C-alpha cells in the first residue's frame, strides 16, 4: 500500500477520547510537548507525531501504575 494510511480498527470511542486527550497534552504537558515538537523538528507529519504522542501518553500511566509511584517528569524523557 502506498500513501497515507488510515486507522479504522479497534475501539473508536477509546481512540477518539485518547486523540482529544493527546491534543490537550501536547499543548500543556511539558514532557509530551517537547516530544511532539522534537518529532516535528525531524520532519514527521503532524498527525504521525500526534499518534506517537498518543502511544507515549498510554505508556506513561501504565508505568506509573506498574511501579506504584507518583508522576515524575524526569522519568519520561522527551
């Protein structure tokens, strides 16, 4: 397949909610904002960078829950 890909599988409600949460996070969370801007700086498309930030946004609370710790931005490098 060539060209831009589209996501259609999975749970649409969860994906839509995560997308909106990531839009807010890349504007207000310094860790995710730096990560998103770094991806844009190396030439990634905005939507691709946002989806990468979505994945990072999922892994951050999972790591916090797994270790039973508090939020520490130094543990989540951009």
